[in-house]
C-alpha cells in the first residue's frame, strides 16, 4: 500500500508539523484570548466594542489550529493522544468549557442589550481566562511527565495539579495578555491604543518574571534537562536563546515607549518562539515526556503518509487564504460595525 | 460511593449528550449555508433586494448557530481521547487521517471565509462575497463527507487488518473511505440537513404570513422551503429505504431491532407500534400489518426476515430505544412528505400563501427536522451497540482509564453549561426571528445592516393587512 516511509522520515516530519500547529495555535488564539483577558479592564464600552471587533473575523480560524493540532495528534501519534487525553482529563474539559463561554460571546454580545450584555462581557473574559489558565496547567503537567503503564495512562485524577502547573498557568495568562495588548496597539488607535500600550508595558514585566521562573524551575525538575542546559559546551550553544529573548524584551519595551505600532506585537511573537524552542529542546524527543518518544508514538507509516500528502497540498492553500482574510480586515478597527 | 459510577455508561451518556447537542447545529447550518448561497445568487442575478434582505436576516441566525456549532464541535475533537482513549489508540491509524482531512479541507475553509461572509460586505466585491458564501457552503459539505465517512467506517469497517496489541492498520484507503454504508449515510444525512433547514425556514415564513408581517420575505421563505418539501422529502424517503436495505445487508441485527422482530420468519409482519421487552424477548402489545416487513425489507411478501434471537443476548442492541427512535424518525418523514404534497395541492390552487391552517401546520413542523435527525442518529448509533467498531471492538473495551466520578462531574458541567449557553443562543435566534428581515435596528451589531427600512415593510407595519 501507498507509503512514503522509504523516502522521508515520517515521524520526524509529523513531530515538526504538530509542533508547528500547536505553536501557530498559541500565537493566533493567544492574541485573541489575550484580548479576552484584558477585556474588563478597558476604559470604556466603546473600547470593548473595538477590541471585540478587532478579533471577531479571526477567532474561529485561530481556534481551528487547536483542532488541527489535536486531530493531527490523533492521526499521527494516536498513542500519545490516547495517553495524554485521559491524563489531562479535567484541565482539558475545563479549557473546553472556557472556550465555549468565550466563543459564543462573540455572537451573543452584539445581540444582547442593556444589562444582559454584561453577562457576555464576563462570559468572554472569564472564558478566555479559564481557557488560558487551563492551557498553561496542561503544559505544566505535560512537561512534568505522566504515569504510563503499557499503552495507557496510569496516574490519578488530580496528578495535573501542583505548584508548578499553577505557575505555568499564570505565566501563560500574562503571556497571552502581552500578545493581546500588543495586538491592540497594532489594530486600534486613540484611547484604546493608549490604554493597550500601558497594559503591554505593565504585563511585559510579569511575562519576564514568569518566563524566568518557569525556565529555571524546568531545568531543576529533571536531571537530564538540567544536564542538557548546564553542561559545556551545550550551555555555550544554547546561550543565544536566553540572550535573544532578553534583547527582544528590551526592544518591546522601547517600541512601546517610542510609540511604534507593529514592532511590539511581532517581537512578542519572537519571545514566544524562543520560549517554545527552549521547551522543544528540553523535551526532545519525547511525545509523552520521559515515557514515550515520538517514534514510539507514531502511527502506521501508511496513516502518516496519507495525511502528509493532504497536508502538503492543503497547508500552503490554508496559509494563503488565512493570510487573505487578515488582509481583508487589515488596518485599524472601528468601534461601531465592521461594514 | 465513588466506585459505583460505571465509567462505561457515564462515558456513553456524556458522549451521547455532547454529540447530540452538537449535531443539532451542523444539521441546521449545512442546509442553511447552501440556501444562503442560493439566495445570494438569486439576488445577484435578479437584483431583487428582497433576496438580499432575507439573506441578511438569516445570515445572522447562521452566525449564531455556526458559532455554537464550532464551540460544541471543538469539544468533540477532544472527546475521542478523553472518553475513548483505548479506541483512539487502536483505531487511530485508520480514523485519524480521515478526521485530519476534515480539518484540512473543511474546518479552515469554513472558519476563514465565514469572517468574510459575515463582516466583509464593504470590504470585498459582491462577487467575492458570493464566492465566500459558496465556499462556506462547500466547507460544510466537505466536513460532512469526512465525518460521515469516519462514522460509516465504524459501522461497516473494511480495508484494515488487525495487528499486535489489538491495533487496527489500514490496508486500503479507498475501501476505508468509501466503505459500504458511507454513500447511503452521506446522502441521507445531507438531505436530512437540507430538509431540517427547509422546515425551519418554512415555519418562520409561515409565522410571518400568519402575523401578516414581512409578507414579501415570508413568501420567499415559505415558497423555497416548500419546493424542498415537495421534491426532496419524497427523495429522502426513498434514500432512507435504500439506507435501510444497506443496513440489512451489513448490520441485520440493527434492522431486527428497528422492526422489533425477535423470531426469524418468512412473511414477517410490520409492527407499527409495540413495546419491545429485552428480558422477555418479545415485542408486547404489537399492532401488526401482515407480511409488510418482509415486503419492505426483501421486496417479497414471503421473504425471510431474521429475528433478534439469531444473535446471542450480548450481541443485541437495546431494542426499545432503536425501535422507538426509528418510529419517531419515520413519523417525521411521513409528516414532511405529507406537508410537501399538501403544499403542491395548495400551490396548484394558488392558495399556498393564503391558507391559515397551512401556516399553522408549517409553524408546528418547524422543529420536525431536528427531531428526525436526532432520532435517526439514535437508531444508527444505539443500533450498532454493543460495538464501537462494528464486529471488531466493543464499546466497553474502548473506554478511557479515567475514574467514573471525573466523567460524572464533567457530564454535570457540560449539561449545566450547554443548557445555559445554548439556551441563550436559542433566545437570541428567536429575537432575530421576532425582528424579522429589513427592519432598521437601533443598535447595530457587527452583523447589523446600515440601510433605511424598506418601503414595503413600512407599509406593512403601518397599513396592517393590506399588502
């Protein structure tokens, strides 16, 4: 049967593809979840309308990357999917409920009048907050590893809760808030932009603190990871990652103070990228950390091949029309309507 | 106490709850997207603004419904793993790529062009906007293609082999995708979606006519809905019959449950109603029509129909559920065909838009499609129990190693959230219907329309019945 096994390293390609999909999800839904996190703190209702309008045409597409990441995981690494979902049962369900409450708010908020609009303002905010925090906790629990027996999760219902995962959850809340704030600097003007700029500066400090904490404690938790980062000559090779992160922090801060509109958003993406790379290097080659490698979790080569063909054909198209939809809704967002 | 929660039963109830809730939205949006494309085409072709106003009213309802479909659908992509991780592990090789293709070829397409469709009026040309509507409609159909292929494979699996650890491996993708029950299920479901939408639209149109509001728009709605009722409802009946015969070939025990037949018989009667008793192995209080079951299933008055007793007790589905769901679905279908025939007669007498009893009837038929779709899925999903992959893997083996109380808690959370969120959604849809097309709103939503009210509407509101 049809298989690309003898031509390319299928598991490796899929490892990269899933990692890319998850990263794109983090960036894209990150900024619109971030807007939700900042939502109630905006100075006026007109600002809130503008914030909502700036992401309304995109949120659905952004969330699709999550479905692609998860669906891709099922298709390309079914074993990892089958172990991780039960292990992360509760935070995943809570995240989904958060996504429901925020997702429907886009439509309901504009249909609601008077006081009932408040319900959807809060639904949007707390949904975004809960979804983000739970994604952080999922990440925190994931990097600590899960108990596995045979081909199944073998741990308890509350393994995912501990100080570390709470910390990662908070880190992600600030991280997404930074993406959201810098997105708003780019997409709005006037008092919304001024406020967003202030928010971004404020949040930036917390992102720095949490990123430092998470990174350092990550190396403390696992001796292999510690050895990877703190042994010569590795440290020397890996130094550009923390260094470039530091440089980008400084540039974001300067960009915000000099009134630049685009640079902060794209450099925040850069900060996420280096953070993600650091994570990837620490967790290589695990698909379920420290238990199942991406090669062990790989689906049959025929399955990976079939979906790879589809991905190779469709992904450029998808990226093309996603870019088109961002192009259609380019420029500053108004607070009234998008027509 | 905690040990008493049965994880398998709870996982099934939870999955049934989330998936039943979810299917309501796609069932409606698949049909609605296609209808919106037709409306926009009519508008571009004729320049008649009534079509555009009807479009703009229904696109708002589409947006609310689609949003609810998206958020309840994201849940489903996780539920295979949270509830059925063993199934995901074993069948992932086969089903994973199918679901992957659904995301790649449908979800991104719908999500990206939905933005243009809803918010792009003044940002793209009318032709591009029309293209966006068509792309969204196509996206819903492509999505149906893949998910129904995956579901059908679980009903009639082929093109795979069994490997170590009980893992299933693909051997022939074309056989997997185009498995025996797939063409029937796809056509039956897509048609069901079209009919669901038609009866909702028709019901709302009838409501406006009955209240003597938005008469021009209401005629478009009821008229186009009844075209579907007249021509498509009978086609659906034929397709349902073909689907049933296909099921008889591949899952005869499901058909035996649908018919409530326990003993294998030649010239089996059709049981119209009755109470199938799983313990006593008979259908009590049955009202029967002699030999009709054999005629329908074998197209021969004396053909042999296999009864449930041909299969061991642990191979039979819960008969009463299947039996009654089937009757509800068929009952709705019969009412739809009847509505179509009545509409045809009234149309020929030029009374389609004036008979008030017919307007009341159409209003009563508004939810019929949803009831039929849910009942139909109950038939096919409960009817294939106790298997998750028919004849290959049992549902009880497929369940995740999670504690019962986790599933119970999350089930409660889902029920509470869904009732609240989707209750609110239904309320906003009803309000949009209450407002109707072309009425100038005070506060524009993002999908609001900035244009003056139409003269016809002003006249109909001021002048009451004389329009």
